[in-house]
């Protein structure tokens, strides 16, 4: 096998520039989808107008509940919070109604050009950061085999773009990459690059590829570490983009699969049953001003290179620096440049996985929360279309609403306490013939509550109804009984977890506002169990707050305690709920009895089946230290050396302190085994990146082998 595995030389075409965009540039020409501007405008008027009407009606009813005999300061605060939160719910509701009609009408595939093949090459980008190489390579091999089966594999090149900082994972990635090329025969179309400095995280990883290699590919598709896509889906995306030259980005709807824990199976059931209604709804009224979710999306290279260079925000972290949640902003900038951004929810064959537990979701949410709050600095940027600004507001609101819900809850408690302990003023205007009785209309309050819950639950029912109307999908979800049982179970557990998530996100928002940075941690994707101590440490505050609210509400009024029961139960049971939903055995037991099932489990797509089989094969191999793999495999060692960037230039590049320390330790050592464990991760990475240090490692390994051989010979003698 050829040991030279760096990126192949590009065709005679200059690399595309990747400029940092000024947020004050003027917008370019517009681009409209197949639907006319008037039709899209009417759709937006219908969805947003209906949400405004619903919000106005809800605000009026809530005002009548709180201010029968005149508003109080607490009532005004509670009313303002209610209006903001009700508007959020109302827009989601009206959009879901539109999505329901779109699903029934079989829409969401309007850009497709059936019966055609791609005319040019496409790059599939797999950014990875300390991920399990076996899972990454299994998915890529399954995708490649799916393309080869269609006879179009030669039109798709795969790039593994590593930002990995763990030296063990890095070397394992390289070995897995070489093995992938051997298994697929993809020496001329599968490539690997490891960045020594992961500047700007994933966004910088993609931008670096575009600037260096993008000119060779008219379009590229971004995958996530857990992404899998069918070959025919990729072909459909490419031909759709080639047929619509004004389109800059096409986002698919990834279906969550592969869940084994109860939490992951709840997520994938909800995504499969409710997700299409939501996605079809926003695609229906967003038109050519859609959004981007960061992966499983096809992007026109020139549109991205010319428009989507991200600025570095002024100030200190967490609000300043590189933008963490880059996808919404990249879509907004591409649209500002005149390119259409479409969502295609009706195109099947796009898959991803879910975090296995509530704690893993919380870790990811903490990073997303910081990234979305950074979008506040982008909102005033000139030239953004108003729908793109709405996307940014939606991202911000998805986290800001958590503390708003908490404040709304606390204001309700304060009003109850006021009624219980503060004597009312029966004659606020002085002497009068009749007193003013402080009254809150309980019947109207009950109807406001029922109406609010209806707006929250009806989209779920609409999603379930679309599944019920399709025989194959219904059977895949366990039939009528299984679907209804799953709907009830998911709604019950999700309702209990909702206050836990609300408090977690509220804590995240406060932490970011006081200046705490989330950092960038690798995401746990396996379904291993969680230590009970870690769960207690994470959710002890939730439990204590839930118990305090419960006892306090009961002390004030049994009716208040009953009203707060769902919130109190969820918080008080946060620890056992997290532990139970993280259990793989419980999730699989529910699957066996037909609950929380999805069609992709009843009839698994070939690409998912192949991914699972390859992953089992690759992950079952015995674990060996990466340094041993590297030094014992001459092909891997030669490839590793060949892929290293140029060494430090004295007088021009800053000193590499970890390299100096690591090299000094190696110089003083006489055997590899004692010294290697003493090196820190940064020092290991540094010496593995340096040619001279690699020579020293090889010498120490040869000395160790020679010493062992002499020892063995002495024992034998």
C-alpha cells in the first residue's frame, strides 16, 4: 500500500478564498424558490398572523384572569411573561398546522429532479473531534458502499477532517483511515487531514478545507460523527442543486435512529413521529429563506466561500471570540448573498443519533446555549433578511424561554403567597359604599390552562395522526396500540423531564450571562451506564428545589400544590428519572413489547444495517495502545510522518513548550515503557507531531525490544 496518504493535488483551479465577512456589507440580489414570492408571502401571513391572533386572544383571557378588579404589579409581570411564552407556543402551533397539511399533501420534495445523475464531483466532509474512530469509519464505509452500489462512487470524495486533541484517538484515527482505504479500495477518493491547531472549532475546520481544497468541488456535504446517509439520497441532493443554480444550501431532515437507552428511544420516537410535521411546517413558509442545522446538508462551495466567512466577535468569552453555533449564521449569510437556502423534509435517507441520556443532552445544550446567545451580536447585522433574523431569534429563544418559564412559575407562586398572607385592601380608593373583593376567575384560569396545553399537545397528536394514516409507517411504530401507548408514555416522561430541563437551561443561561465559558468537550455517543454519583451531583439542586416548592405550595394551599404537582414531581424525581431513562435494558425491554418503536427498526435501511455490522466488527477488536500500533506498523508510521505539517521555523513560529518538555523527557529516557505514561496529553501530541521526536521514540522502542530479547535469551539459557 502506498504510504503517502496526504490530500491529492487539486486540479488546475485556484483555491477559493474564505474571507471573514463584514457584518455591514450590503445585500446582494434575491433568489426565490419554485413557489412565487406572493405565495410565500401569503403563507407567512397565514402562519404568523394566526399566531398573533392566538396570542392576542390568550393575552386578553389571561388579563381577565389576573386583573378582574384592576392589575397589580405581580399580575402585570406574570401577564408579560405569559404573553411572551404564549406567542412562542402559538407560532410553533400554527407552523405545525401548516406542516400537517404539507405532510398529507406529500410536499417537501419540490427541488428533486428524478432520473438524473450528478454531472460533477462532490466532497463528503466528516469533521471529527475526539470521536470513536470505529463509529466514524463504519458510517463512512456504509455510505461509500451505498454509492458504489449505485455506480456513482467515483463522483464522491470523502474527507475526514480531524480536530482531535487526544493523541490516542489521533493515532487510532490514522490507522482506521488506512484500513478504510484498504477495505473500500478508495485510495484516490478517501482522504484524511489532522489540524494541529483547531482554531474556531468545527466552523474553522470546514473553512480551512474550503479555502485549501474547495475549488475542486462545486458542492460539499457536511456529515456529523453519527451521521449516515443513503447513496440515492446523496444523488438526489446533488442533482437538485445542479438543477437549481441559485440554490446555495439544501438541508435534509435527519431521522434519529440507533437509540437503545430509554432516553434515546424517546428522542428518536419523538423525532420520527412529531418531527416531520414540524419540519414540513417551517419549510412550507420559510421558502428560500430556510435554515441550516450544521450537518446532513449539501452546500454550494462558491456560495459558502464568498458569503459564509464568520467574524470573530469582539469581547471576551463567552460572548466574544469565535462563534460556537455557526450553522444558523452561515445560512443567514448565504441567504444575504442572494443564494436560496432550502429545507427538503420530504427526502428520506438521512439519519443521525441522539445523546443517550439527559446528562449528555445537558452537556451538548450548554455548548449550544452559549453559541445561540452569541447570536445576539449578529442580529443587528446589515443586509440579513427578516426571516434569517427570525431564525436567530428562534435559536436564542429556545434557551431564553427556560428562565422565562421559571420566572412565570415563581410569579404565580408569589401571587398565591400574596393572596394567602397579605391582607387585601377592600377600599383602595378611600371610603366607598361597597368594597372591592380581590378575585381571580378560577374557571377562566382553568380554560387558559387547557388552551395552553392544547397548543403544546396538538402538534404531537397531528404527528401521530400522519403516522396513523400511513399503513407501513403505522406498523413500523407498533401498530395502533403501540403508537398510542408510545405517545402516552413519551408524553408522560417528557412532561416530567420538562421542568428538569427548564431548570438546567436556566442555570446555563445565568452562567453564561455572568461570564462562564462552556469550552468544547467531545460528545459521549455510546449507551454505557451513568455513575449514580454523577447523576446526584448533576441534579441534586433540582431535587432540593422540587421538594422545597412542593412543601411550600402545600403550606400555602393544597390547590396550589395540586397546580404545581407536575413541576414538583419532575424536579423532585430528577435523579431517579435520569438514572432510569439512561438505562439500556429498560429501553430495549420497551422495544420488545412494541413501545417507542420507529419504522427504521421494523425495516432497517441497508445503509444503517451495514453501519451497525461494521461498527460491531471494528469495535470488537482488542484495544492496543496507540503508541504501540504506531511504532510496530511501518506503513502507519510512514503515513503518519507524511501527513505531519512542516516543522517549526526558528525565529518565525512561537516556541512549542509541550514539545520542549516532551522531547527532554524522551532524551533522558532509556526505555519507552517507563517514560510514555509520564507525558501529559499535550506533550504526547507534541512529540507525535515532531519528526525528531518520532525518531527518538523509534529508538527507545527498539532498545526496549532488544532488552526484552536479551532478557528472554538469558532466561532460556
